């Protein structure tokens, strides 16, 4: 609800320029980059449910801080807090892998991402409507209320997926350790991490400048209310597209293709979408490009995460998901940090570079596909461990 209009909020209320606005996004992902592996490992050792609740409460507090902010500095503090406690996606993914058999893991992760994507169906449109009708502060207060409802739903409906014995084993096992030297030797793991990093770098170029690109190009000459509403509705297309992909397209695709090939298809779709957005000069073509981007997202990440969980021992599942999240966040940190500067040079430049980057992502994606085909299956190559 609130994230898509944050750049417009920072620009209109605090008179921040494009380079500083994109650093707001960078601050969130930088904090999440540092905290991700720790939160994932903590959920292995202390349980998924308490860590999930803590992260959701952090989101509530962060949105309240943004909604009542009186200075740009407070916006940055709130974004850092949300990033540090923003491990709910990692913990949710670990929860799913705990309770689902391996053969259904990709499909289940797709449904999990679809549930998160539901927020992008209602949220951006609601945020745009609220900002245009009631002012730029209101969407963040509504987002805080929605996050608080999520806290209560999690508390009342979910049960812990790890037993006391499993948590104790995860704390004490000599296998439950991530060492850089062992990760480098794990070919499948490194391939997944490279794909995740580069994919999110391309996405960061999009999200870092999209609201500004829409204001300057797609909705050029319109007022704040119109631009806010237009950006919200266009980003709603992403939510709808990703939701439909993960509910209908992904399960059908899994019946015909394996995880590595679906990853390749997702990367191709994202490359096409970025080039389409780069040449878009009106909202309809922009919306079409976002729909293709959503298709790529829906196909790319669930099988990639499923492959990831098969590359390590069970005790490291949460930790390696957190590591993967940090790799993705590092990509967003670097890309959003430069997106504003690229936009200042040429509004379409971030989108063109994103398209080129996704063409490069095809290299490790094809390598992963070829490697798994030659080996017959992804054998769950595990990290070497030691005391």
C-alpha cells in the first residue's frame, strides 16, 4: 500500500531530489542485507513463529514512523528498522519448506509468493487512492494498521513448524554452519546466488526509478494526485500478474518442465519486460511491460528458491534462505543507489540497462539448467561442514 508512493511522498513533503529518494529504498535493503542471514539462522535455532511475529511488529512500527515523520532523517531511520526486522519473507519460506514434501515445494513456494503478491494487488491501488484523496501521510497509517492485523492473524492461526528437538539440533549440530569456503565449492548453490543477485539488481533499477519515470514520461504534465493514482494502479498490475502466474501458470508449467528451465523462462520474460518499459511513452504500454515483468517474477523465484533448499542440509534451510535474501538485497542496494543518477541522465536508461542485465542473467541460468540435466537431477549437493 505504502511502498510504491514513498518516492512521491518524499519528493512532495520533504522536497528530496531523485538521488536521495532512491537511497530510501537502498537503506531498507542494506539493513535487510545485513540482518537476513542472522534472522534466517535465528529462525532455525529459536523457531519460525516468534521470529516471524517480531519481524511483523517491526514493520508496524516503521510504517507509523513514516506516517508521522516530521523530517527526512526519520524516514531513513524507519526504513532501516523495517529492513532489520523485515525477515518475514525468509521465515515464511522456511516455514513452507518445513511442512511441505520436496516434490511439492516449488508449487507451495509459488502459493506463498502469491499470498505476498496479493498485497500488490490491493496495496498500490489503495495507496494511490488514499494519497490522492486524503493526503500523502494517510497510506502509511493504513499500512501500519494492515500490518498489525497480520501480526494478530499470525499469532492466532499459525503453529510452530519446528519441534523442540529440531531447534536444539539446529543450535548444536556441527552441520548447521555456513562457511564461505564451503559455499564457493557448492556449484549449485553459487549458481542460484548469482542468479538471485543479478535478478534483483535488474529489479532494483526498475523500482528505484519507476515512480519518477512514470511522472516524467508515462504521466508527463499531470498533477501529484493523478500521478499517485496512476502509479498505484499500474503497480497493481504487477500484483495481479504475479498472483495469477503463481496460482495458475506455475503449477501448469511444473507439469511439463523442471525447475531450472522454468527459471530460464522467467529470466527471458523479465528481459523482454524491461526493454518494453524502456520504449514506453504512455501508460498502456507501461502496464503491459509490468504485466510481462510479473509473469517473469512468478516463474523465476519459486523454482529458484526450491532449488536452493536442495543444495544444503536441512539444518541450514533457514540460514541459506536468509543468505539468498541477502544476495538479492545486495543487488537492490547497488542498483537503487545508482538508479536515481541513471534516471537523471536519461529517464529510460535504468530500464534499458535492466533489460541488458537480464540477458546476462541467462548465462548462469543456462549453466544451472545444463548442469542439472547432465547430472540427471539436482542431487542436493550439500555444504561441507566442520566444527
